[in-house]
């Protein structure tokens, strides 16, 4: 028993709420040991069951807990506190996404070893004492260290060209004293005036406007809109320079950070130093260092994937979201959030500006700009009058590929001409592997994943059939497992490997590179290949959507879209918008260095509004039509959507639970529930999935409605799981 409590609260222990990074619905109460202080935001260690875990001291009153049960904070880390705007951000994301705050906090604490300060580094500094006997080697050391700065022993030995024992000798005579130095920064400070670009008039105007928002600080969203190659990056670099001059931190969000070596180099050219990186492939040691130095404010610019939004910056002053329309900003795992939208929230809570950049802005952002909530900066055209590629539709009904092929004679001819000019072609097909479906010509057997409702995709390079949803794979058999017929398995439709085969057949001497996210060798290998392409070491590049993003390939003058209709048929109201964005982006890879360039778009639907928008280079009419349609159907951003996915080990369990939830939905004007229906992927990893779609008019309390439905409905028991996705990607 705690005597201090018994003695009538003479020395009542201070009790604080601590938010622990696990699926906890609220902060738990802990006592502070006598004499220990820890205010909101402080990172502390507390006992939880048999373990010790880190948590954040939260705001507000701690829950009343029986003093006998109250456990004590075991350690207050020597770490800058998570600041107020960041704590409010965690609360906000938690309430918006209906995720436990502890789960959101966990995204902010992704570097457990960094809560303790980085160890100081041992170094040496010259004292007033001089050695009795001066050798040539010693003289060199003295000269080298004469600048009065601290040196590491090995660094000094190296610089002076002596063995470390020479320095040991001097140290023994008191010529050097030991000093402790803070660990070096993960990246040197960027210099805002290192190498500014000379901006064209339109660019300069946009840069001035952005600089002004940074100088005045305060919350504001700017949509920076301009075709690929118009200089959006150069322009927002000026906003970054302004924030760095003001001594504030900057976050740049990029959709595919692990592949953007080129971006980091460009940043280096402009600022004389790279930004710190933050993404899932960072080595753990580096991760710890970056996290720590970001919280200390020692790192001033971070370029990161969506998860970087949850770094507890010391003094964040500006956020850039590049390619703001990109679906990669959506996380669909545990906490379902869109980093673009949450970046705007983060900026509002921190009262700082945010820039959304895109050549093909999302309809959401366009509407926000049109309605005056965002300011809109439009860059006039490609830098240095570099033309955009000439985009042409190839009507596959009129110019069909040869039997067994997928490349129209028009595209093949353009490739031949490009090869002759010693320039590069890109063939784009958003489908990995050799063929999306394999069937037996004798009995019609199709290869399906045993755990998902999807076909197995043949990967011929690996001799495997793979499921793209769960990773299940099996060797491609010779005989049909159903009828036993030998060598009658037929690939149906193309994947990039099959396109590579076709390109090889037509252009046997061309150097072909095939790129996809599942390539052997992973990200490292991809980076190497991307660099090789930029240097002109390939003639034909064949790739999935990852080649569409951000890369600058100076020699690329032809882009062929193998199947432009691919994304249009999935019944999702966003399909047309996405297809337009993806195809503009991928064709925008061509002609960036000012050479004349061509985009050929193979389609069976040349009249489709997306194809028309691409071919005419005038997307305005298309965007307006899409926006009108959304408005009429009250789809986002004119109405709100959430999807509630119920999954279970058996189909009836999932369906029954989904029906019961639907029945428990309270009556609420302006909100309705559709379904349950089988989710678009009805079976993933052996789990059956049903979906309820909640539709609300603008301004309705969707979260309150869903919370009530979940509270009144049956608890998820056994194998049943319920996932809420506010603002789902597809609907
Ligand atoms: P975006 O981000 O709109 O695609 P970028 O900023 O990448 O455009 O610019 C496209 C290319 O043009 C890049 O190679 C960039 O370095 C170059 N560029 C753009 N503006 C300038 C400028 N004012 N001075 C020099 N180079 C520029
Ligand atoms: Zn599967």
C-alpha cells in the first residue's frame, strides 16, 4: 500500500494519462514517482502487464483509478516532447478514421530505440600543452589540429597521415584532452541559396505566391497545377527555401519515395545537401537517427512516404504533397487514411501552409480550388517550351495487332523509327507477369488462387503461377491438374513479360528492360535499372505503373500504352479519373528534354471521354463532366462515403454479421446504408468479405453514425473482423 495516499493525500502522487502505442481506445493512468515531472507530450516508459512499454503523456485529466492499482511511470525519456499540434493531430486522425488513438500514436513512435538520446561521440581537442620532443609526424598532427576544432582520433590520424599511435603518444603527454561531441547530423543543412533556378515568368509568379504564404505563415492550402515538366518541383523548391531560411522544418510527401533517387539528386543540386529520407525501407539504425533528429529539429527537410506525416516534427513550417492525386497516398491497413487529406489537417492544426502539386489534380482538390477553399496556381506549359508529346489514339478495331500479339502495327512502326533515331520507347501495361489468366484448352480448367477470389497470374521468368492478392504461388505445371492433358495450358491476355517477348521478337537487337514492383532484387535493383534507363542504356522499356511516376528519362520520345481500357472496366466511379491521371502521367514521361515526342494509346474505345481528353490535350471538358456526374450522384466530394468491410473465416459468418450491423444502423436523416453485398474482392487470404457502403450528404456526421451502428450491432466475435474505411478509394 502506498502510505502517502493513506495519509489523507498530504503528498498525493501526481497521476498522468499515458497513451500507449497499441490498439488502446484511450490513455491509461499512471502515477509519477515523487520528484518526477512529465508534462503532456513527454515520452515515458510505463509497465503494461508484464512488460515495459513507451507511451506519450497525454492531455486532460487522468482516469480515476483505485490508488492500489495505480502503477508508476518507470522512466521519463530524455527526448523532446511530442508537441501540441501533433497531439491534436493524433486525436483528430483517430476520431476521423475511427481508429483507436493508440494505434495512431504508434505511427508517430516508429523508432523505439530513439527515445534515448544518441550517444555522444568521443573526440580529442588540442590543449595548451606541447610535447617535449617534436617529431615530423607529431608536427603534422599539431598543424592539422591547430584549428582548435575537435577531431576523432582516426580522423585526425588520417588527415595528418600518421598512425593512431602517434596521437596516443601525444594524448599521454596531455597535448590533447578528451571531449564529447554530439553525433553528426544525418544530413547536412540544406542551403536555401545554394543554386536557385532562374525561373520563367509564370514560374516566378507562382513561386512568389508560395513564398508569400510561407512568409506570412498560418494555414492555407495551395493547389500547384501544371503539366508534367512545367517546373512544379522547381517552384515548390522556392517555398522550401523560404521555410528553411525562416529556420522551420519542411516535409515533402512523395508517392514512391524509395524509387526517387532522381528527386533526391535534384534537391541536392538546388540546396547543396540531400533531404533526410523516411520510408519503410530505411535501415533500422538510420530510421532511429532520422526520427530522433527530426524531433530535435536538427533535420530541416524530410522527403518521405505517407508515413512521414506522423513524424513528431519539432517545428514543422511547410508541407508539400507531390502528385497529390496519387492513390499510393491511401493506406489501407490498420489505420485507413489518405495522407493527402491528412496533410491538410496536419497543416491546419499546426497553422502552416500546405502545397498540393499535380499535373492531374484529383477532382476533390479541383473542386476545393473552384469553391475558393484552396488557392490555385497554374503553371502555363512545359519549361523552355518543351512540347508535350503528341498524343494519338490507336483504334485497335481498325489497326489490330498480328495474331497472338498485342502491339498494333502503328505502334511497332513508331518503335522502329524511335530505335533508328537512337531514342527510347516505353511500353506501358499495368499488369505484372506473363498472362493474367491461364486455362486448359482441352477441358477449360482455369487456375484460381485457393485462398482468394482471383485468377493465378503466370510469371514465366520465374516459372510460377502467382496470386497478386496473397502471394500464393506454385510452379507452372506441364499438365492440366483437372484433365491431365499435357502442354495444352494457354495464357490468356498480356502481362508485361509477354509484351517483352513480343518486343524481343520484333526488335531482336534492341536492349529491353522490364520493370515492375515485384522484380527480383527489389528496390535496389529498380533504382539501378531506372538510372540505367536515364543514362540511355536501354532502347525499349516495358513497365507497370511504377515507371509512370516522376522519372526523368531524357532520351524517351515514344510512349505506347498497350491497353488503355484496362482500368476502365471495373465499375468504380473513379475509374475514368484514375485512368486519365495514370495515362497522362505515363505519356508525360516522353519528350521531357525538348525532343519531339509521341504517345500512342491503344484502345478499343476511342470515343470514350478519357481517350478524347487525352488525345485533345484539353481535359477541362472531361473533368467537368466527371465533376457533374459526381455532383448529381452526390458522390465525393459532393457527398460522403465510408465502407464497412466485414470479414470472417466462413461466408455465412461474414454475411450474417454484416446483415446484423445493417439492421442496427440508427435512423439518421441524410445518411443511408447500402448493402451488404460481397466486397469487390469477395475472398482474400481465405477470408470472406462483405461490404456495407454508408453514404451521407455533405456535412453529416458519418463517424457518429458508424460508431452508433457498431455499438448497437453485435460485437465482432470469433473469426469476424470489422474494418471501417472512411473515404474509400473505390466505391
Ligand atoms: P514538374 O515537377 O512540373 O514535372 P520539373 O520541376 O520536374 O517539372 O521540371 C521539368 C524539367 O525542367 C526538370 O528537368 C527541371 O530541372 C527543368 N526546369 C524547370 N524549370 C526550370 C527552370 N526555371 N530553370 C531550369 N530548369 C528548369
Ligand atoms: Zn490469393
